[in-house]
């Protein structure tokens, strides 16, 4: 079955008629001027592969081949703090970087600096036991604002000049990272907890000597609830995620109509970070819950930020940073798509992000798949949830995405024509790439056209040639040959 027909079948009926409009609305551009002014940073998060000394050199070499120019790292407070498991805070100067065991973060950040890669550092949970309100695992319950401010002061003193961008807390609307998410009345509790942590973290960076820190807020997970029914679900109700837009409103002291409380001042921030993961239904899937934000529903976040700015809760025209994203593949039984679709969907998702002028950054999570874990949501009970969004399997076998990630390509039907968009990620300037097409009934690819990219590596093309698959070839100035995986029209 052609992939576009399959996705139509998977999408909710109300969305299917919009698919031709959504597919690349307004994105097809003539090569050159229309592409020249558009750019976005692309952060890569390699997780364990990069933070393990034995695997780091090989992982760095792979990322250099892929054209990576920026890294995102999550630094758990618990991991580097003294007396992590002690119920009593040890006696130490929490603002002094020498009090912490920075471990493998230092050599990795030093290597990124040597390669002139930007570094986004997300400071997150778990907290040390002594800094939480209940002193109970998983050490994510109401971390102390003052303790966090002192930790962030040490972070600033240690990493100033080595980190391009900071972000505070990973998925604070998810109970695996911050609790409680809801109060006993079923109303969101985590937004106000996060507001205190964010303000404390920002103040700590300033106290550490960074006069105008570049800090992202949010880092929100894509799905959740506005309210929960504690009477019906009892304690389980308190372990649901808060919907990202409900969380945003709570952090900014906004009501459901985006009216701001007079008791809250605006927050200083360089951007809003979000994890716009989607479902196997495809890139253009829009969840029915209006406060959820997947990659196909990014306009919801754009509109929410505009309303928040109009209420003077945040700066105007705040950029969106998609700081964690990936398409999960088989063998993930719940969220995985085929290996071929993973490569295709990932490129479409990046194109969606690139097409939104408010988006300042996209991302890839991971390099290598995690081992299979429990079902989605099991992490709230201490279970391991593995992601299969990598460029390689857990055994190290490369997927089609490994070849397509440096050369993302989308092909969209437009009547009897096709709109092609792509990127030569590893290039450092304008370059030429060869677009190949395989005609129906043919076993071989032939050259469709040699395209010239703009200075950032982007290109676009409109073609009337009927094909069943397309791919891109490119040869770097040093002679390295690249060839993307086959991509079908969507």
C-alpha cells in the first residue's frame, strides 16, 4: 500500500481531508533566495554513547560523519552532587564547583568545544535525596529552590564560556522527573513547583557570574491531562503527566484564556523548549486533546506563546527549541514504525520544524537504540522505558536512518508533480548533490537532477518525473561518499 494511503487510513477522519494542505503547506521554494534566510540549529543527544569514555571516540567519529554541529546533554543534579543518597545535607559549599564530581561531562564538553560544536546543557532531576521534600526515591518530589539555586551557581562558575545554552529541568510535566504533578483536587501542581525551580536556576546562573544567561524554559513532554479525577483513580491519578499547554499556563500564572495573575511577574527566558514526539500515525497527526503538542500540532505551541507574550508573561516572539525528538522504530511494539518509515518520517518531521519560522532548533535522540524496556508510562513506577529512536539498533547495526540523517529528503505529491526538499547536513557551505529517482518498473536509479544548496545546505526542487522512490548522493570535499536511503513520496 502506498505510504500516503496508509497514513490517511491511520489518521483520524477529521484530519484526513487536510492532509494535502498540511503536507508541505507553503514550504516549496525556488532554490536560492527563499531558502537563504532560513536556518535552525540541530542538536544531537547521544546519551550513554557519548558519556562513556570507552565508546566516546567511536561515537564522536560517527557524529562527525553525520554532520553534527551541536550537542544536547542532560546533567542530573543527583549524579554530580555530594552525599546523593543521604537524607541529611552534607556540610559543603554548594556554590563551589570543586564540591561536585563532574565526571564524564567535562571531557565530553571539552571535546565538543574543540570541535566547535555548540552545547546545550539541561540541568535536571533526580535531585540529591537531601534536597527533596520527602527524602524518598526517585528523588523528584519538590526539590528545594534554594539548594537548586546554589547548585546552578556552581554550574555557572564551572561551565561559563564552555556551554552555549542552558535549560532547566527535563520534562517537568512528567512524573518521572518532577512530583507531584497534580494536587489532591486533581489540579496541576507541577507548574508552580517548576516556576520556583526555574527562577532559582536562573538566579543561580546570574550569581555564578553569567550576567545575561541564555536559558530555555519548558522542556515539556508532548502529552498529558489538564485535570485528573482523584476520586476515581486514587493515587494513580497523581502520576499522570500534565498536558504541555496546561503546564505552560500554570508556570506563567495564566488562566485558561491566557489572562495573567497580577501576583506573578514575567519570566526571563531565551526560548521555550519542547519535546514534540508524535505517534506511529505519522508526522501530521494532531492529538484530540487541545493542550497536547506533537510535531504535527506545533502551531498550538506557537499560538500559546503568542498569547502568553500578549499577556506580558514572557518576551515577545519567543523562539521554540525542539530539544528532544526522534521517531521510534521496530522492535518497539507500541510506538515503533518500520525502519523505512523511520527514515522517511524523521525527514518529514525535520521539514515541519524547518517550515515553522518560530522554530530555532530541532534535535535527534539517540545515536544507538536503548534496550527494549517496559511499556510507555511504566517509568513512573520505577520501570525502564527504552527508546528505539536511534540511527543504530542496540546491537550496533545501522538502520536506513543512519544513511538518511546526513541527507534528509522529503518528496510530496502535488497533483501530477512532486515537491522535493532536502539538506546536505555535513556541508560547511554551498555544495552540489545528486538527486536520483527510480521509475515504476525499473530496478535502477537514474539521475533526476544535480541541485545546488544554499550556504546552509538546504535545497528544493519541483519535478514532473513520475517515480516510486528517490534518494540523494553527495561527495564531501574530502572525498567521503554519502548516499541516503530510498524515500517514497508522501
